[in-house]
C-alpha cells in the first residue's frame, strides 16, 4: 500500500440495536449505517467491553479493559492508569488527528492527545457552547428548542425548553420545534464536513473521529423522523415479559438510584413498571432519534465521497454501548447486568479496494480491537500490550485464527460498586456476578436470555468450561482476581 489510508471513525452513543425489530415489527432505520455495511463488512458479534460511556470510551481509545485503564465507572475523578491512546501513535506516523463531538472520557482531554477540532470535557452540553451559537448564526438556524412530552425524572411533561438550558443527557423525549439542522448531530456533522473540505488536497494522512451525543437521551426529533414510525406497529419486546426468575438482584436495580427518583422506578412495581403502550410511545421517539443521527452521519459520508476522499479512507461506524429499553421486565436504559441488548453494538467497516462489498463477519470483536487495528494500519508499534487484537487480518480476508471467546466486565455506574464479568463464545454466555446468582445462556436457542441454565445438571460441563474461559481471560489481561 503506497499511501497510508485515512481513518474516519463515527461513534454513536447509547444505541438500541440488538434484536430491536430483528424478528418482527419495525426497527430503527439506519440507511446510512447500512450503506457502509453494504459497501464493506458488518460485524454481527461486536461488543462493548463495558456498558457505560467513560469506561467504554477509554477502552476504545486505549485498547485495554477498564480494569487496566482505571476508569471503571462513569466517575471521571479517579486516577487514570492508562492515558496512552491511539492518537499518539498515529501522530508519530505522520497522521493529523481530528475530533468532533462528545468526549466523556476522563480527565485527560483529547487536545492533550494532539487532536484538533471541537469537544467538551466530561459529558458536556454542545448547545451551550459558543461554537454552536456561531454555527446557528452562520447558517441562519434557530437554536434548538423542544417541546418536552415527558421527563422521566419528573414523570410529567415540561413544555417548551431551549436545549442550551435544558442539558444534553436528561432522560426525556419530545418534539424538536426547530429544524433538524439545529440538532447537535447536524452541528457536529457540519464541523466534520468543513474539515474534510480543508483536507481535500492534503498530502498527509489523517484520522477523524465524529462522536455524536445521540441517540443517547434526551430523544428530541422533528416530525420528519417521527412520522417514519407508528407506535402501534412496535410489538412487545419478547423479554418485556421476563419475570426475572433466576436472575441476579442487579436486574432489579435498573439504574443509578441516586439519579432516578422513586416516583419513576419503584422496585415493588418491577418487573413491568409500565404497560407496553408506554414503551411503544417512547420507542417511537428513540427510533426516530436514531434515524436522525444516522442522517447526520450520512452528511459526513456524502462529503467524503463528493471530495473524492472515500477511496483511500477506511470508515468505521459503531457505538460506545447499547440500550435495553423495554427489555427484561421493562428497563428504561442500562444498568448493572450484562444483557446482549446493552453489550452488543452495531459495528461496520468500509475499506474500498480491500474489503469486498456486502461482507458479514460473525467473529467475536470488541471496541478494544480498534486501537491495535489503527496502529496496525499505519505500521506503528506500541510499547504497551493491548488487551484487544488488530482486526486487519479479518478485514483483509487473511485471518487464519481468531479468539473463540470474549470478555466483558462491569464495576459500577458512579458511586455504586459491582463486580460482574461475562465471557461469550459463539454459542454461550456465562455471567459471574459477585455474591449473587451466576448466569448461563444458550444464545442460539435463547437469544433474549430468558432461560438461565446455570443450575441445569445437563449444562454442568458447559458451566465448568465457561468458568475456565473466564479465568483464562482474567489471567491474560493481568486481572488479579483470576
């Protein structure tokens, strides 16, 4: 390869993906994501290493598990054991690094990694920034204003709000009263597109990360996207009826108790705290939000192509973690449990001239594989040992062997403390929850994880095998619990 490929990494946040509309009924429409998949390779068995933003994102950029980089929860005020991200190595190989969008990745800011672009420390609120204000003024767009139909904190509507004051993380949904271009995803896409125009004639390779705040809540969308879905067309999610028998108690915790009022989440009303009609209404906005973010990502892809930059650019589109809205008794987000809905993520790669169009891979891959992949792409070497592996052999069709299992882990949301680990193979998932019941699922026969096989005598050999796999993984990554 004469010229190092450019890298475009699109990251969605908190996306409903696994099994949503896979069996029947409507699903979130993502035509631009599917465009990348159709022109490249879609990974059907891609996972996040953990289910919260900060630890998942740090794992993506460092290529190691949370237990090794130190940011094990969404608490960003803890010591960071590993701030060695792939940007540094790309820069050494002559790459220019650009980052636009959500960071939420610890105290180490991306500018310290040699990136140019736009972001905010922590989760941040893009609507309150001067950059967003200038974007609206330049393009004659009114700043984002919404009619909040429901705020989950208050369990009531709030009416008209401006997002510069409302925030960008509240669990709520409603109509965007301003054009779709006022949404943060279009704001982020616009900055990325402008930078691509500046790179049209660049002789240096570049890496650009476009990190949307959505489809994380709040779910605010215009009628253009909302009208694509009818609540009545969304059938009950199969595990909505899960009574959580033989499940760890963590399934009943739902989410961070300190942030969710008892008025919303009452343990004595769980499972199924709301009728399915409630979830139908909410999922309509969630699906529409997903399609809106997909449309913004499509603008970046269109610009890449129009500038003739697509032929030498590898495009990766994924999400930091999933969401299990309506699943497993009626959850509303994610929490201290290891369901496929929360851990399985969209993941597709397009690389013209290398990946034949329309490829599908069932290899077990993770966000921790991205950093070693990028170093492999540019021929860089790292002084540290990655927990992940380069995807290059898979992408090039030269893989002769690949992992037969994958590790995921969870230590807590913020101040709560958990110790949950899972190991996944082609067929089974084993979950170890400290001081609670463990889990074993046959993902081929039971994709919704309704039947915990942990106490089945027939499955004892499988349990022992999966326990040994988990121990192997913990030894491999240097986890002293092994």
